[in-house]
C-alpha cells in the first residue's frame, strides 16, 4: 500500500502553532470527530434499495455529513472542543496567547 497516496487524500487538519490558533484547531477537530460519528451512525441504517443513487448519492451523503459535522461544532458542539482547547492551551501556551484578543488601550492609556 502506498502511504503517500493516503496522506495526499487525507484532509488537512490544522496544527496549533502553524498559523492556526488553539481554538480554531480544537473546533475543527471536533467538527471532524462529529462528521465521523454521523458517518458511522448512517452506516447502521439499512438501505432500502428504492432510492439507490450509486456513487453520486454516496458523494452527496459524504458532503452532507461534513456540513452537518461543521454545523454542530459551530453551534457549540458536544463539548469536545472545550476539553481539547484546555489541553492544547496547556501544551502550547504560545498559540493560547494568540487566541486572546489584544486589548487596546483606553482613551487615557489604561486598558
């Protein structure tokens, strides 16, 4: 098996510290996890054969699963991103600082 082909086909998951904040990486990881969860749940439902669309339907369902996973994560998720963010902030404090918005000084120079 050609491993390089697997790496080329795998979706790019951002890594903290590479121009991506810990919060963004945690949110995208949660979206990926939820997408895989939805995909696994869909496989448990038997197909009736009545509306089998072949490869086109499979592609559409994959895109739908991906969109639903991202929507769930964007709407607050299942709590995974909060836990991941805590762990990432502990391991990579430089990226954690990038998650915090910079406070601009007030009108008299105070924050």
